[in-house]
C-alpha cells in the first residue's frame, strides 16, 4: 500500500536526484575544462596574511611551506598577525626571519585579516590559516585566474592534511568531493565560499567592499557572497592544493560544523533581500539552493525519525504480542521484496558512487575506491546522515544568538 510517507520519501529523493543530475550535466559541459587555467602576462605581487591564534604546533611549518612556494620572492611578502594568542605562537613567530609580524588584541579571524590587509603591499592578498600548508606550485597556478579584471577572488583545492584516524579519513573524502562540485559551481558563477585554508583576493576590491565581516562566524562564506552581490566573479583553481589540519576528535568536528552552519545562516539572512532578484546569482540560485537544502535536511530528518520510530514501535509491539501468544521468537523470516522506495534508494546510492568516482578523477592520487573502500562505505551510509542532527543543533544555537567560536 502506497502511503503519504512513501510519497514524501519519493519527493525528497526526487529533489536530491534532480540536483545530482544537474551537476552531472554541468560536468558534461565543463568537465574538459576542470584543469584548464588561463595564461597571465605579468605575475602580480602577493601578500600572504596569516591570522594566528594559539597555533604554536603548526605556525612554523605554515610559514616554511609559504617560503618554499615556486613564486618570485621579490613579489611576495608574508604577514603574520598574532590575534592575542595565549600559547607560545608569538614567541615562535618572533624567531622566524623574512616575515612581517604584528600582534593585536584578540578580535577573531576576520578582524586579524582586516588588520593585515591594511598593512599589505601586494596587489593580491592570499589569506591562509595557521594550520594549512600550500603545495609548492599552488600560488603560481592560482594567480593565473586574475587575468580577468572582473575576477575578485580565487579559491583552491582544500584537502585534509595527513589524516590518521578514521574520522579524519572521512573528512578527507568529504573535502575531495567538495572540490569538483565547487569547480562546477564556477560555471554558474555561484562559488559561494572561499574556504579559509587558502584563498586569494584582489586587495583593492576587498577594501572597496569593506573588508571581511567581523560579526560573521564564517567570514569566508560572507565575503564570497558580497563579491558576487557586487557583480564580481570567483574562480576555482583545482590544481592549486592546500593541505589543512582537520579535527581528530568528534567533539571538535561537531563544534566546527556548528560554526559553519551558523555562519551560513547568518550570511543567508543578510542577503535574503536578493531572493529571486535578477541578475544576481545569489538571488536566482544560491539563496534558493541554501534554503531548499536547509528545509529538505530538516524535513528528511523528521521523516526518517517518524519512519524509524514507527517501525521500532511496530516491531516491539509485534514481538511482545508474539511472545505472549507463545510464538517461536528465534524463528526469523526475511522478506526481500523490491519496491519503488528501495529501488529509488539504490539509484541514489549508485549516483552518489558515480559522483565520487568523478571527484576522485579530478584529484588523482588523493584517494582511491579500492584503497579507501571502508571509509567510502561509512561516509555514504553514516557520515552524511549525521549532518542533519548537527544542523538542528546549529539552528538552536543560532536562535539563541550564541555566536562564538
């Protein structure tokens, strides 16, 4: 018997499949250009800005990786802004030569970036986290996209650095999947985040639009929306890689994702006045996508909870009744009758695996289905299922206006 619950499940599945198919279509149109980068006549001067807060275990390695970049040293400067660290970060930075070091009262990542921008000499600013390590050729590949004067930001492939435990390996797969989807969003001029591990911007444009928003918990999302709202473009350099330290314990991962969700909600509400307004890609695509994703995630969680609890109740009721009637409870019969719901679920899983394979192809050598099969299975079946619960916690935090790191 086909129920309302079945219909709702099919609706949810249809929307998910629609967006997956949309990305596949964009991939067919753009796939051959994933690695394509324009030529640039003159290399611009670049100022690296590193906001530092309690990163004594990684900051020296970050500076060292920047110094090893294949880029003319005469066109580079490194600015480290210690944002009131309470550990030994500032002492370590004082011993490093070849950098411009500043110290200020703690004001958050966005405030530290704005502080650095005011003191930067480069035409391009490269914002990089104090626990992220750019690959040797990442900068010289990324700056090519600034050949277009309308390009105000360039993001790169952010990847998990040296994952050791299983949680970090799951995040490794998540970061790989995000790379291809972000590149395809470029085709629609809808790259809605320039992730903190490393992103490049035109300094004059960032200053013109007012710098980073110090009130937003995800300034890397907000600045991307602001640049798009002002008519600028953001490009993605797939071959530019930066490896970033990812949370190794569940508690840190949970709080990181809550911050991401709260910051995303702040940004969506800030630009909600652009909803369905042309020619803004924010209003015509990004805002509807964010809103629909948010509602479907909560709806999907509610639907799953209802189905699970109903099934559990029915099972327990039948079990107790059977026991009361003296039935053999150790005798179990399995019924495998494929229906539209199971077929839809299997199709979604197959499409997800195909997308995973395409993503791995865009970043050859970072992972393989054969080598990382256990992590793939857990990622698709369980890891993604945790996100709706985190979104609920994030919504509660947002409603309480508990905006803090």
